[in-house]
C-alpha cells in the first residue's frame, strides 16, 4: 500500500518538476536532487521554502564540488499536498533566477 503510493508520489513529483523545466537528475528514487549550481542560491531556495513551511536541504561544498550545489527533496508516501506546494515554490524560485 505505502510502497505503491511512494512510487506514485515520486513519479508525480519528478514529472511535475521535469515538465516545468526544473533541472533534476534522472532516476526513479524518492530522493530528488534539484540542480542549482550556486551555493548561495541553494541556501536561498531552501530558506524560501522553509519560510513557506517546506523543509528541503541545501547540499553544498564540501559535500559536493564547488558549482554543483543542489536542493535535496525527499518524497514520502504521505505528502501529496506538500509536494504540490513544494513544487510551486521551487518553480517560482527557479523562474526568478
């Protein structure tokens, strides 16, 4: 039951982000790295999401090479409405770059 919902939610989130042009790594896992590049931009995106009630992680050096900072989304089986909200925030922030 939960595994099926997790797969459905993961596909939903990945498709929504891809369709709107947000850069994500290919795959089908529920951990979705969103390419940002700039460390400050990754932190700003994570902070903007946090202010709107969505907890995302900014992954930046030294965890990743300089210039490859990213946001890490983790999809769960229970987060349908939160995924819509997180996607809207990411898209808005992505387009404002």
